[in-house]
């Protein structure tokens, strides 16, 4: 029986989603299957709720949870269904009435801006603050209310589109015709995010959510690694070739570019394979850079000064980029530590060093000193 536990949990997840979509018959089928595979108190309680509350299927057209319709919701269910106290005390994944209400609010939103709770002219910083707050609030490992996974996906997709200048401009130009994140259609390509909600969350908070949950949420669907591995094993050689072909094209183009384009006269790192073996320092900021053996004969006078100015500009630009990354990672760790009350994480974040920022400060002081 223990080997069926994962499949039973999956059936319970499907049943919970079906209840959210007002599909009690489907939910009952999957809950009964879950009980046959691996009996649990959670499935038993949900079956009792369905029997006691007398769920009936919705009449007429069925609309998605994220339909954004302005008409009244026609979900036929007793108010007791949404009360947290109806869930047994020993349920491993409980949720509060506030969490359920927050999920419903996201479902009723009509566009990306409303999902993030910002105005149409919101700045990039406002989008980041709103996403950071909502992502932590609706992450499936924090919020176990029915529909929280779909809400988390909608929040991630909304930020992924609005934080991309080109996609946001196209989205704004659509006006009333722009699509909601959960709607599917042939014209959705322009507003498809370039990153999954989980990857976006991990990038924002420096390495992911503190959890042992092995499920991956991709495009609003809960995917299971074990099933994914089985599907990948069934893929044929043609599918593998199609996947590898873009990489082969990229390698060929890169090789041709190296042949046709002259190599730069310097490198900021030691690269013996490319001939950059001689270390030099710029005269002004003492920035180290590497050149070829014939450099001192080929580059002199004004040309040397101009090149060293370029070296220093590249070096400072790299420092700025690395400094920004270091600050983002440290800020993400501090935010997670405060939110979860994690003292150890907070101390690690406080001790985290930002060497690029320190070096940038030293250069600024020398230039203005």
C-alpha cells in the first residue's frame, strides 16, 4: 500500500482542484480512487464534506477559475465548506479563511495589473515590491487553500510579462482585448512568460523556498518528477534531435563568428588558450588586464591610453553588474529571513559579503578623492 501513496496524493490534489472548479462529481471519483490506493483521513473528510454539503454541478457554460467574468459567481455550496474549522485538526495541510479569500480575489482579477495590485503606470520597483509580497503569500508551500497554486502561477506570469518592457508595451496596446493569464488561445504567444513561476521565485529569493516539497509548478500545472522521467524515456530519437539542433546551430554560428571577427586586443581575465598571457595594469586605476605577446609593439602612445580607458570602463561595468547581483541576493535572503522568522538565515544574510560593491566604492573614492 505504501507504494501507492504518491498516486493517492496526486488524486487528492486533482480532487481539490475539481472542487474549486465546481466539479464535485470529478472530485468524488478521484477521492474514491485515492482511498482505494492509500486510505487517508484527508480524502475521507473531503468525501464526507461532499456528501454532507450536497454539491451540485454548475448549470450552463463552465468558466475557468481565472475567467475574470464580472457577473456573480454561481458556485452552489454551503458556507461551511470554506470555514477552516471544518477541516480536521490533524489535517497536514490546513488553511485559513483569509488565505481562501485572498485566492478568490486573485481569481476575480481581470488583468495583470489588478493581479499585482498596482496601477497601469507602476514603476519597476513597485512591480518588484508587489511581486515579492504576493509570491511569498501565495506560494503553494505557504498557502494550502484550494486554488493557491493557480493564483501563484498567475502572479508569477503577471510579473514576468509586466517586467519585460516589450511584452508590457504590447500588453498595454491590446487594451480591453488583452488576455488574462489563464486563458488559452492562438494569440497568447505575445503574453507568454519567458520563465516559470517557480524559477522566477527562486531567482528573486536567492535559491528557493525553504521546503522539502518535490513537486514542480510549471505553467499552472503541478508536475511530478517521477512521471516526467517516464515520459522523457518514451521520447524518440527525433525529439532528441529537435532539442539538440538549436544548440548545434549556436555552436556553428559561434565558431564562424570567431573565425570572421578579429579578437579584441585585451582580456580582463587570464586566457592562455586565446593568447592573453601578459599581465598589465592601467595607469590610472591600476586595473589588471591581459594582452598578447606583441601588444607592447602594436599599441603605444594615444592608442594605449584610449585602450586602457576602455579597459577601466569594462571593469567598472562588470563591477556594477556583480554588485547589483550581490545586493539582490542579500536582500532576498534578508526578506525571507524576516518573513519566516529564520534567525540562522538572517545571520547568514548579515554576514554575506558584497566584494564587488566594496571594490566599486574604493574606485569611486579614488576618483573623487
